[in-house]
C-alpha cells in the first residue's frame, strides 16, 4: 500500500509499504477515508524537530474498519469511524477521569505501539490502530452517506483540531457569558473560536493578521478581530472592552510569545487554556500566576473524551469545523500539501487517498 | 493606643502610637476585638524578608466599628465586623468577577493605603480601614453575643486562614466525590481540609508529620494522613488509592518542595490549587503541565468573595475553623505569641487586646 514517510526537512514521500495487519487482539486495521496535514507535522518538515531516520507521518484520519482483533467489539467491519489522534486504554485512572490523552498506555496514531512497533502514518492508504476498543468512535453513517451529505471534512476535523480547540476552551473553564480571546489563527485557533461559542461565550476575540483566517473565525462566531501583538494587543482588547480584559484566553500556538500574549489579555482571576505544543519553553512564573490569580491548564487534547458531544453536533449541523480545510489534494500530491501549509498558502489541507 | 511594630528579625514590640482617625470618606476606624499571628508574619520575624525600617505588623482582625467616613453605608457604628486581610474597591473588573484580592485598588490591612500612608497593624488596639464600604462584612451579632456563643475564634479565622484554605480548594476545582491531597499542615492547610469537605470531597489526605496537627485535620474531615515526603509521598498516596493519585492537590506552604509535592500527588488531568506565598520561586515547567494535563491556579485568596458563605456556615455551626487557634495571649505578650509560632509550639496564636 502507499503511505507517507518523512525523510528529513522538506522531504515527505509516498512510498510502498507492507499492508498493515491485525497483530494483537486489540487492533483494528482501517482503510483511510480521509487524512490531513497538521501544524505539528510542520515541526519536522521545517527541521525544527530533527528527523533522525525516515519514519511514517500523519496522525489524523477518518477510516473504514477492514479487520478487527478478537477483543474489539465496539466497532464492526465496514463502520466509518473517527480516530482520535491519541489512542487510549479506557480503563486507567486518566481514562476514567475523562483525560484519555494522558492514559497510561497512550499511543499516538502513526507513532510506536506499546511494544515499540512502528505504526503506519495516517497520510496513507491503511493503518493499524491498537487500543481500538476504547479509542475508535463509529460515526453511525456509511462512508457513502457521509460523503453524500458533505460531512467528510467536518468528521475528519474531529480527529484532532476540533477537539483540540475544544480542549483549550474547557481547560480555560469558558462559561456562558464569558469574553474569550483566542491566540492563534491556525486551524486549532479557529476551532477554539467555535468551541468557545459552543460553551456559551458571549464575545470571542480572535487575534489574527490574516483576512482569510479572520473571515473563517467570524463564520465560527468570533465577534472581534485584534491584529496587534504584545502590549499593544492588551491595549486593543481593553479598548474593545471598556477597559476590561478577557475572562479566558485560549493559547493555540505553542511559543513563549503566544503564552505571554495569552497571559497579557486575560483578567485577574481569569484562565488560560493552552494547547499549543510548547516549543522548547517557556517556564511559567508562579509569582505572576499568584499575583494575578490567573489559572493555567491545558496540554494534549483528550479528543476521545469530547467525541460524543462533538460528533452529535456535526451530525445535526450545529457545527461545521471542516471549514478549516481550504484545500484538498490527492495522496500522491502530499508533498504539495506540505508546501501549501509551509508557505501559509493553505490553513489546512485535506488529503484523499 | 498600643499597637505592634516589627523592628527586625525576632524583634516585635508593642508601642504607643497615635489613635487612628477617619482620613477619607471611605474609611472606617475599628476597635480590634481579636487578632492573631499569621505564618506569613514569620517571614519577617525570621529575617527571610528583611525589615528595612520599623513598621506595623498584623493583617488579621475581627473588629467593632467606632467611626465611619461619610461614604460608608454598608456597616454601622457598633457593628462587629470581619475584616478580610485584603481590602478592595468593589467596582473594578476583578471585584465584579469575584476576585477582590486582585482589585485594582487592593490594599493590605496593616500596609500602605493608596495614598502611600502607613496603616496600623491588626495586632493592636485600633486600626484605620480604607475601602471599608466593599470590604467589611458585618457579622450580624454583637461582640458580647459572639463572645457568649464562643464564636470569636471562628469569626477571626474568616479574616484570612479559612478563606485562604477555601481559595485553594476552589482554585483546584474540588468537586463532590473528589479525592483531595493537602500539602501543608499549618492553619491554612488545616482550613483547606475543611474547605475540601465543604466542597464535597469524599476523601481528604493531609500530608503531615505532626500528631497534633493531624488530629485537627481529622476533626476537620481528613480521612487519611501521609507522613512521607517527595517520591515516597506519591507512592504512599498510590498505596491508599489502589494505585491512583489525587484528583486535586492543595498547596498551602509556598516553597518549591511543596509545589513539587503537590504536582507529584495529583493525577493526570487533575488540578493544583496553590495559596502558599511563593518564597522566591519556583518557575513551573509548562512542558510538565502540558504532558500531564495538570492545571495550576491560586494566589492570594479573594477572602471577601467567600465571606458570605463562610460566615453563614460559622453562624449555623456547620464549620468551626477557629480550632486552628491552639493558644491565646494578651496583646502585651505578643512577642511570646511570635516565639510560640516560630518554635512550632503553637499552630496559630489568637491575640486579645
């Protein structure tokens, strides 16, 4: 089968790889219905995270079940399923507490399984998914029906970006009536706007300098756009809010600057939800948090935990997170998908095998 | 009038000072009905926080209103009032949001007022209280009635330690059914135990090596005592919880060790509420918070915000936070009160003028 392998910075190739097979009783083998490129894939593509040896890449997919291990009863052969980007056991304290992303057995799609075996990446034709019983979420529609109803992009967004934006909002304890500022206008930041509105935010400020992204943010419910950065951004927020700051800030980038930005636009006693993968730092000043009574919570999204509520809202048309996909390419043009995202010519690229 | 002044490490004196007067329309002058020594007073007493020049000391009191500025209508002459250790305006965004401790005009009892004038300390006969309108909370009982009902210590605890323990618990989002670990067995830690139970915690683990303090913790609802520290403490918690960790950890000390301890005993996705004044650090690792999905929130307690609920529970006998006072001394023996607390011969000393 054909599947993506990254060889080094700027070098993603589609290669022929062995067909994935069921290796353990907890496995599923899926045919990939749709996949996509994540902002975090660009860390390797840009050489920020060195690629020591060629490895599969891609962790977001919508799939159709082709084979199942004996212990998997939660899905059936032929089911269209959402695959959360992190897989989980369903039984440990983290899973029981609603935090499957910090499951004791947590395994990334496209990463290494618990026995150290390399999984194929989601940017390909087929994948083996361990921990399938607790991880996979059947859509309840056939692939053909989902396709006919135009739901493929919205369902695919549930694999990562939408639950990640939602995690930012729940981590920041967004409540009905809140004013929420979103730092980051990538696909996750845009989904965080949508999530803040789902949780009842009355006003959502997107910090964006890109008209196309700000336009989608407005479709998702953003009420204001702030282009300023740094101290000027906080002043711009105060100008919008009669001198006040935001009740919650959602950090969706992962740099020191973006975390500082989030802290700067949130009021005393407010909350920062952060989902940007911390790129080498920063450390948080506990004295600043103490002095301002600002809370910080976040991390890798517990995607599986949010799938029930998010899926039902996609199916009933309440949310349409797939709008973050502004380009679609066939798998054979995957290298082009990376170029589009690297150059910021695309927000997020959907890949069809 | 007589009032406390700290001159340097180990040197607290009762001195004659001018009678405090109403200086602004927002002031109240109170006669001190009861005061006490705070663990944070010991930072100066022990020389950890240098005393550059002699200054009043003490920020916790229960008082009786003796004089009022023209703008103060929320209390009457003769009222017995709880004075939260931080005073607030009641109008800014922080006050409106339930975080009076980060009020734009926040003023500490015994500190400097907004015009830079030194206030008298609570460890004395009388004090001037600015921002009285929003800050003071009338008890609704006369001093004689409160005395006759034995409520003075419990009401005094509402000035600082009880709302501070409560702030740790609310900041850590303690929910009904939670398992909560409390780091610190001083008066605040003990009150945090009580607060965790008020919020519905099913199991409360106090980390203590002092039998007398652990005994009060049990009276306040602690179900388990862990004497271990460091990695062994986390193992001891796991042993109590069938391999699990606590849903929430309440940090009530303010050292790097105590914060590390709190982080070590909380589960992935759990929350640390911290109220120990950070003594020089630490910085928090954002990568650890990200990886474990652990939230951190806290700081100086919004005491005034919690006073309504706490006062009603003291008055109806539901909570008895004054049990943290294990010694009472007259104001003239204040130096002895400091010695008792410095030597850990007392948990918290009540001072009667």
